[in-house]
């Protein structure tokens, strides 16, 4: 920690302020502060009259907004890396490691109360080497110490407060402390380090062994085919367990705080789609209804906050994370594909439009988060007084707001109102006097949004994280295809192009972070997995073969760098990351973000299914199946922690009802899209064939192969009015006979016209599904017959 005063600096050493000439370190740090002055917020009360910090530390050299928030604390912070640990060894000091992220409310609270406190700074500087880590830069390091905190205290969260030996092993860990609690703790631990250092080292070694057991999982490996045989039973038991934990009144799981739990919702949607499980769909419907009506959802601007502190989804911590927008966007998209609820479509559109408007970078890509606080107060930007609403709106508009959100003079959050829909939107629409209900709602939303924009906005963390950006791009591409929004597909494509052009080095290794024109931090497995997965989606939606070639490159490098050749499974962090050599986790569990292992299994399966479209240099399906087998015991022991891996293994068994599917190694691609029509639905079935292959036309009696057929499955609630097939492209000799048959030998479109035969509110007919049957042949052979299912 360096303190600037005229031409001398005050360096706090062993708790004593001593005068010294300006050091090379201080020159370097002060020059960096001058260079960055005005480009970041100096969150400290220790400022000179000219706006420069009284204190400056090594965090000033970092780009992370979270680290820069602490660059002017009176704590002598080091960033994560070798230098800090060398100093700890040289000085034989314990390490204080603080982990958080830029938009974390309680991180800000501890920053103000403790880390900007002179007394706290004096104690930490005297007795510890202090390290500040941005968990979004190093999620693998965060996972190590979060596992330790959970083992030590039984709970976890941020800010995370860890005390380590110089070798990085933790002997104590917890989360938030008030100022006096923290001062008492620091004194107690500093005394223990002097008096009982050997005992703390013993405790740290034991804790590290326990952490390793959790993260470096090894168990009995089940052969892939045996795992597949167990799969349906395991998933059924898992979803039944979820049903017993549901909060049926508010939606989601029981208790508070309440998190969206997107991986579990995606598993339930997969179960609903594959098994026509009405109970699974009802669980998802209640959860999404609760979230979308609650304060966790920004009713004015769109987008979701990270979690709700109460069981009613009403009061959020107001930070908005990019990963929640991508994951919940995908959940709402999949739910809408199944139940066609207009409410879910509106929430999806508002969420993605919010990301485009407020989180998309001009050059492409998406910022990582916006803060919970503005003007130093949590939620101030988002809440309303009743009087402000009344004075800002016309009489009719205010009546509509009262009907929608029921604001009051007393409010529902610290004297103000978090806006939430107090009744279902469909019910409010039916009660409205007129057909333009949603237009009137949107007019009021836009008016209040314009008023809110005049307030001081929360901080936006403008770093671009590869995995988060790629996952958001994937959602944009899928939703753009389903809802025919070309602007969404453009946003997805631009984001992926930017990653490819900026974040790869000359050896095609990824950097995780992009910010201010530079890239940093070796990428995690999650970055490779999400990027490859999104590139494959880009290929499916836009038909660009280059995207699939890029995905193959990314996955090939991921297998080289993260697959454990000795024991199997994927490491989630890179081999080299700076700092001590600790656990290299292989966890496949889902967390706040979707599992990296589950995602890469998905991506490998998809690449294998498209392998004849490009040259694939490795056996992608082998690694997908081997990873599934490696984690089999972990999945069986902790099924609720691995919903994404469940879905990925299921996709290896059967692709399901995706809107775009490939078969026979990518020789045939079928995409299905629909649009509502009067009293029915029009469905376009686009079939693309690789050159040299053909399909027999429907109903041709001369063909020996299975001809094209399109039919509805089960009790769909729909009936086929007609199917318009194109004329045949060619007449060829039927393979193995003297007969001639009519075939399609290039891409074509069939159009399906459906009529509804049951009321939309009849939930026994949850969704419609059609089956497309055919057999690919060329002049030498016919492949096995195919039957693919699609939602309509």
C-alpha cells in the first residue's frame, strides 16, 4: 500500500508509517493511476483534492473492475499470482485471500466497512500478505476455496474470506464479517500464526486433502452402454425428488434465498418433452410464472437479477449477471416451444432485447454484469414511490400500473416499491376493456423506462468473459431462429466472430477475458465448451461451414489441454494459472452457471453428429462417451448436482426434439419452423442433403428404400389439414432392383398445414410433435432408416 504526499511516500511496513524516497514501485503504480484516471470509479473515501487516491496498491495495474474498486484501499493488496506467494514465503506471513466480484452487494459492504478502514489496513499490512481475487477471472481458484469454506463453515457465498498458509492451503474460511468482527478475527489469527503456526499448517494440510477429495472425484466407472440402460430410471428418480422439494405456491424450490436453478429447469423441460411428463412441465410453469411476475424480474427494463432473498421472488439482490440472461433466456425459450404461452414469449423477448440494449458491446459480445447498487444504495435505480408513479403517468396509465403492480404508499422494500405483477398477466388481459392490453402495458413500460434512464445507473462491468458471451450468443441464435428475429442472430454471430478474432493466440489457445482492447487469463474448460457449443449452433442456424470448422478446432484443443489421459475425465481449469499448485478440479456439477463438463459432452456429441460436413481430426463421440462413463458414479451419488450431464448423456442416446437435427453424420440436416395461422399452424420442414445422396418421395411404390413420411405423434391436439411436397428432383434406378423410383437429391422444403382440434387451455395435450421418416441412399448403398421427432 502506497500513500502519496508531495514528493515523499508513506509505506506501511509492519504497521508503522515510515518516510522513504519515491520507490520504483510507487512510480510505476502512480503512473498507471495517472494513465487510467477517469476510466474507472475510485471507490474510496481516501482521495486527494485533485481526485487522485491517497493510497494506491498493485491492483491499479489490473483491468478487472472488481480489482480496480480496491486499488485505493489502505490495504496492500496483491493480485492473484506468483509474486504474492513468493512474498508470503519470504516474509513467513500467512495470507489473507479475499474473493468477490464487481457487482456483488455484500462485497461492496465489506469493502466500505473494512477494506477502506485504516485500522483494518494497518492490521492486514502488518501481519498478512493480502490477495484480492476476481472470481469471474479465476472460477477454478474460486471453486477450490469455496469448497474449503463450505467444508469449514457449512455454507458459502461472497465476499469470501480465506486465511492461508504461504503454500496456498487454507486453514480458515468464511464469508462476510462486520468491521469489528473482522478486526477481532484478524488479531486472533495473527496471534495464532505466531504462537501455533505448526498447528495451523497441520489444519491447512487436512483441509486441502478434504478439498481434493471433493474436486478430484474418482469412483467406479460404469461402461457407457450400462449407464444408458440406467439413465431413464436415474432421471425419473431425480425429478421425483424435485417434486417433493417444490414450493407449489410460489414456484421453484422451497426456502429462501431463491435462485433460478436453470440447470434443473432445463432437465425438467427435457423430461417434459421426451416423456410428455405433465408434472415436469407444471413444475417449470410455476417456477417461471413466479420469477417472471416477481421482483427478481425487471418489469420495466427486462432481464433477471441473480436471486431473490425471499421465498416469493419479490426482493432481489439487484445485480444482473449475463449468465442468468443467457440461461433463463434458454429456459423461457424451451418452455415457450412446449406450451406456447404468450407471457413466456414476452419475457423472453424483453430479456433478450434488454441484453441487446444495455449489455451488448458495440464491437460485438456482451458485458458481464450490472451492479446492485447505485449512488451507494442497493436497488435505488430500480424502485419507485407511489407518488412518483402517479406524477409521471396520465390518469389512465396510473390506473393500469395500479392494476398490474399494486404499488402502495408504504411500499414493499424499504419504503419504496419493487414492481411485481400481483396477478397472472393472462387474467389481467381477460379483464381488460379492449384488445390492445399488451400495447398499453408496453407503452407504460417504455415511459417508465425513459424516466428511469435519467437516474444514476448502476455500474456496468464491461469485461467480456468468453464462456458467458458464448452462452449468450447461443441463446440469441436459437431464439432468433425460433422467433424469426434476424437481429438476434446477428448479435449472436457478431459475438462469436469477436471471440474468434480477439481471444485466440497464435497456437489457437483461448484467453478468457477481453477488456479495453486487450485479452488476459488462460481460458477454462467452460470457455472452450461454451464457445464450441455456440459455434455449432451458429452452423446449424446460419449454415456457415466455417463455424463448424472453428468448433472442431476449439474442441480439439480442449481435449488436448483438459482431458486427463491417465485417469479420464476433464479438468475444469488450465494446467498453468499462476500461484501455488493446488487441486485441479474435475467437477461435473452444475452451479450458478451450467456445468462445463456437461456442456463439452453436448458439444462433442453434436460435432460427432455432423462429422461428415467437415474433416474431424479426433473421435469426438469417444470422448463424449468416455467422459459420461467417468462421471457415472458421481452422477448416481449426487443426481441433483448433475442435471446438465444427465441431459448430455441422454442426447448421446437420442438427440430428442430439437428444431434443427442432423443424421447420418451430417449427410442430412432437417430444420423445422412454424408460425401461427388462423385456426391452425403452418410448419416449414426444410431438408438439406449432402451431394450424392437422395431420399425417395412419399408414397412411391417402386422404391425399395423407406420413402419420406411426415406424421403427427400421439395425442397432439392437432390434425393435419394437408402437406405440400415439392415435385421429385430425379428418377433413378432403385438400388438392388430393376425398378425406377422418384427421389429428392438436393435440398427441398415441405409445408405442413395443421388445424387445432382441442382448446388451447386443455393441458392434457401439452404440445404437438411430428415425426419425419426417411432413408438416405446413394448409388452404392442405403443407410439405416431414420425417424426424427420435432416439436410443432
